[in-house]
């Protein structure tokens, strides 16, 4: 399959968006997600016990929920992007080790997941209009988390 220069540019821009998302989450700069998601985006983190809702609901959720995780990595791989004009879809592998604060100690666990995304070209550039987590595997998750 031969890609046009526009298709290559679109894919690179979307990839940059995906990596920017991961960096925002790991740096806990959740307000910057307004530069990643469309205003009417739907985000679903419920597969591992998180929230689902619109952009503002998810920003509020992350600000509260992520306080117990002093360190996280959201490492993306196997990025599969399809673009059709001003819309696109994607499936992105995420390897997610997280350090959890348990008071006097910390525990590190890992999640493997897929992001299933929809993208929209806007006047400000490419944005995610939908992100749904799909469960793959988990390792060393504390029993009380029940995920």
C-alpha cells in the first residue's frame, strides 16, 4: 500500500498525539488533555475499574484517582492507524507499570491493554474523539483493587 504525503503526515501527527497523551498522563498534567481530546470526546477506562465519560469528567476523575500512583509509565507500541479524510481509527498497545502508594510502602503492578481510538481532524489539529481501553493482561495487581 502506497501512502500519500498527506496520509503519512496525518499518521505522524496522530502518533505524536498518542505519545503526548501518554506523557501528559505520566506527568499528571491532566488539564492538558483538553489539547488531546475533542470537546465532546467519550473516554472509557472502565475495563480496569476506572471511569467513563466526557473529557471534563475524565479530567476530574484522573486528578482524584491518580494521586495514589506516584510513578507510572504508559508505553505505546504496535500503533495501528487508519485515516479516511478528516477521521481516523486506531488500535494502540499500552504497557503500563504503575507504582502504588500503600502508606509506608509502595507496590508496583503492571497492566497490558489496548486503546481503541477514534480521531478527528480539527482546526487545532488531530484530536481523539473516543478512547476505550480493552483489557489484555495484568500482573501483581493488589487483591483489594479487584480488577
